[in-house]
C-alpha cells in the first residue's frame, strides 16, 4: 500500500478542481473539503479485481501468485474506501463504466480516449495484413500467426516484447516481424495494409482506431472495447471465438468485402483529440458549476 500512501501524501490544498488519470492508485488522492475531484478511469485496478486475468496477462510467477490473495484483500479494501473521494467518474469505455458500477457502485460518464489521427490520403492498397503492439501473451498474436500461417497470406507484425521468440517459432515464411518502428513507419503501414488484425480483448484499444484513421478496416475479436469502435460491415469485421480457426474464417470473408476508406476515416474522426477535449470540458464545466474552479491535471 506504499504507492497508495504516496498519492495520499500529495498536497492539493491549493486547488479547487482535481483531475486524476487513474488505472490504479491516482484516484485515491485526498482532495481538500472544498475541492471537486474528477477521475478519468482507464480501468479499476486490474490486478486487484481481475486477478486471474492479470496473472495470465503479465506472466506472474508461482511465488507472486502465492502471496497475492492476502495482499490484494487489503488493496481492494483501500480501493473501495477511497472511492468517495471522487466526485465524478469518467470511464474510457462502456466496458470500464460497467466495471466501475460493479466494483465501486458508481455511475460514470463515458468519454473514449483521444486518438492521434494519421494524415488521410487516398488508399494505396498493399497486399499484406497488419498486426502488432506489445508482443506479450494476452495480446493473442499467436492466433494471428497460426491463422495466417495456415492461410499463406502475407502478414507484417510490428512491436517488441517478451513473447517475440515464441511467436517467431510459430510463424511461417509469409510472416514478417518488423520490430520497433517509428511513428512515420507506423502511419505508412496502417495506410497501405489490406486490414489491421486485433485479436486480443482490451478495455478500449487505440490501435484499431489508428488503422481506421488511415481508412483501413479492422478484423477484431468481438469483445471488450472493440465492440465500441468497430462497426460490423462498415469499418471492419468481427470474429466471435478467440481461436485461430475463427479468425481465419473472418480474414477469408474480408477478401470479398468492400469498404469505403472515407467512411472508415470519418468514423475514426469521432475519436479525435479535439472531440475528447470538448467532451472533457463539458464534464469539467458541469462539475464546477457550484464553485469557482481552477484546474490542474494530476498525472498518474
């Protein structure tokens, strides 16, 4: 609980409005009695409330798994006890809003996080599919590799992570690992791929919208935040089971799908930085109607 105590020790006495960005402890700051506290919640602390998911996600060892239950009992108590310090919750997705309601018993306004939109230009089609991000087990890139090795279609994967060696061992000759790439390379890949593959389950997920900002469709597992960003038949296609076979069927189906890049881009623009800021300003204005507020963002 040392991290929680560190946040509680912040001196916020000079502020009337506090905006915290939290996926764990930041929401536990202690505001002065006259202040309003808005928490932008990325997720209730995953390791405390969805421990099994967290263990699989992060590859936790046997010793840590043995001591986690006792430690997390106190963490959950602290997490619930600090909830009244938040006046307004803002969730980054409907998925997270549901978790806030379940674990904290509180309603939340949903405002998706901002996406840096790529400069849009008419699509120059490539012959490859794209996937990537952090190469770690819960991202389920193994499903993509298995599906594309079986299909024999060209696939490029960007990113680094502890799972890379295992993924490379699964891959056929039609799959290329690009490693770490810069922002310009990333934009070029999104703009020229046939489709972006998103096989994991995320509370929100930024990369599908990055691909859509370039006018490219997304093939996504039908769960979590992807259900809030991908429109079936308009901006992409879902696969309903998290298996290589289900993904392969969805990829094969998109070979004959027809997508309008301009419409896909227009959809992505609804998640732009400007839209995000306008929505957050409305929440801040509504929250501070009863008091004269000066805002200062408290980063995680």
